[in-house]
C-alpha cells in the first residue's frame, strides 16, 4: 500500500509539471505548467488521496493485462499495487513523456527512465 508520507514531482521529460506532497491524509500540490495535459491532475486543484491513487493507477499496466503477474514478478513487486509498481517503473509509459520522480530518486533523468525516444 501507499506510504503515509510521499513526495514526488510529476515530470514531463526533465521538466517538473506538478509537485505533490502527501502528509497522512493531507495532499498539497503546486503546478509549474499551464498545460493541463501534462499536469498530474489536469484542472483539479483540491486533491485527495483517491486522486493520487488514481494517478498511480493511470501510470501502470491494468491488472487484467495479459502477463501482468509475469511482469510483476519480473520487476519484483509481490502483488498488484499501482503505488509499488510506480516505485519501480517511475510511472514511465510508452504512451507519453510523463513520469514520476520520487524524492528519494531526485537524481533520475528522463534519459534513465524512458521506454522510447
């Protein structure tokens, strides 16, 4: 499950789009871009834990995907949990240039996490 205290930057390549800080049930965000398509939560400003969980879910493969359990095994995540999967994959996707840079991995770059050019 999700940790009680999580801080991360929602990135587009090497640009910070949204800063997210979770303190228990309290979620604070700061947007750094006007483009709602690359912000973590689009137009939303009052963010809840549910919104954050949905963000993590949107950045990982669906649980019903073919070979999902094989993939989990491959990345070392014991069960389907979008947060835990994002901790390994950094929420990088083949579909766009967004990803999640957790605070304990501040030195990561787009070049290191991307799946495509």
